[in-house]
């Protein structure tokens, strides 16, 4: 499993399954006569039972909200101070990478000294020389504005920009979904809201939230931060990573258009599979309870692979002949009374804070 995830972003346990296993609810001793529904209205969970290890194919797929952005413009900048001597193009003109945009007169290497020329012809080195500032990428020229011959330029200050006619879809990733990114995404499909049919979107990058994304979230005045996953009422968490993919040229889009990305983050064929509820553990290791033919139960550590949210791949520790207990019992440390005041005799409850 590729450990690209930013340090400190992801806890070391499976969301919703950390430290324990499946949530088991026990009814109070003074419950309903049929024993099927406790007085507090919570439904009883079916008792654990052995289930066989399966073999099959499994995909981990995540659907994310996305926003289309135009690629950032590339700046045309001088490396030395000088003076504009020629304008080769105008704003709005299409250029190829390497095409001259502006020529600038700068001080020559030899300044105004009186040394001999390199060919021995005598005379001083040239006091100035002309340098062409070229397009760093193919696109459309912008930002020249009223730049004119004779204007001074400074190093590191852009004299023009090249706007590339390319777009990318950007999606913030909820923290719990980071568990599903085992490696760089295998397949990404982009569907524009109320737009054309979905098309493949080429993977570009996966990493921390960019400054542009963070700023766009800060600028939201109504409806909350768009990069906040879940509302305040349900304990939503701020996204800490984002995915970028290249919008295909065949898909007509505009900056700010909304859509969705369907991302296949992992796939395994001919894999050994068990229900996620039969497991307690972390993102790459866990524990199951193996049930023998004679009914004996044996805790066993397993190595984990791809999960689709219902089943999980076991890469080591089980065979196709094994059976595991599903749902897995809670660990003793988490088999505690609820905060409602029920006593330990009322049956095991999972701590509502976990």
C-alpha cells in the first residue's frame, strides 16, 4: 500500500471500526417481553456467526464533488534589469512555446570596459546586449497591457502571461476517504453537473490542499466552507488533501463549473475477501476471529488490501477454507455501559463517543 498520505493527516485506524469491531447493542433486562427491542428503541444486532472466506474481484471506488479550474497562467519574466527594445506580439495572440514575446536590452557581460574582443580585433566588450523573453508554454498572450518600447523592466517582475487553454478538475478529499487511496488513482471519470456525458479525466496529482483551494473556501460567505466535509451538526471534518485531473479537450467546460469525479482508487482480482464487519484493525493490518470445524475460536492477525466499504481484501493470514466470526465481537476495553446510565448488567454497549 503506498504511504503517500501526508504525515499527521490520517489516524492509524479504520474509520468507524477503530479499536473495536461491529457495534453490538444489548437490551436492558427490563425490556420488551419478546426480547427483540430494548426500551430505548435501538434494534438488537444479530448474533455473531461464522462466515466463509470468499474469492473474487474487488474495487475501491470513491465519488467526490469537483470544481473545474483553468490552468494557472505562466509568467514571462526577465532575469536581469533592462529596457524594452521590441514587442513581438500583442495581448490575445496565440503563441507556441519558445516564441519571442518581448526583447529587452540589458547590460553586456563586459560592461563598458576597454578589454580586447575575443577575436583579437580590439575594442571594448559591448556595453549592452538584447535578450529575447520567450513563451514558457503554448497558449494565449495576456498581461502586456500598455507595455511600450523604452519601458524599464525588473528581474522577477512579469511583463506578460501565457494563458493555457487547458482545464483541470479539482476535488477535495474527506479525511476518512484518504484510507481508500492505496496508490495513485487507476481510473477517473468526470461528469459535469447538467452537462455532457462523463469522460475519462487523466490523473495529474494527489496531495495537500493548495493555497488556491484554501482561499476559495475562505471566500465562501454563504453555505459554509465547501471543503468542510459534513455539517457542524454531524461532526464534519475539514478536507486535508485534494485530487487534480486533466479535463479532456473534447469536454466543453468553463472555470467554476461543478461536477463529480468517480475515482477507482484500487482493484484486486482473484482476492480473498471477508466482510469489513468481521475485522478489527488498521488500514493495512487487522485481526479476525477464525472459527474451527469444532467451533473453537482463534484470533488471527491478517494483512489487508483493497476495501470497497463492505468487503476487504485479505492478502495474508487466511485461506479459502477458513471461516471468520461476523460481526467480530468488541474488544473488552470498548465493551462498556452507555452514557444513558445503563448498568453493566444491561448488556454491552459501544461508547457513543467512538
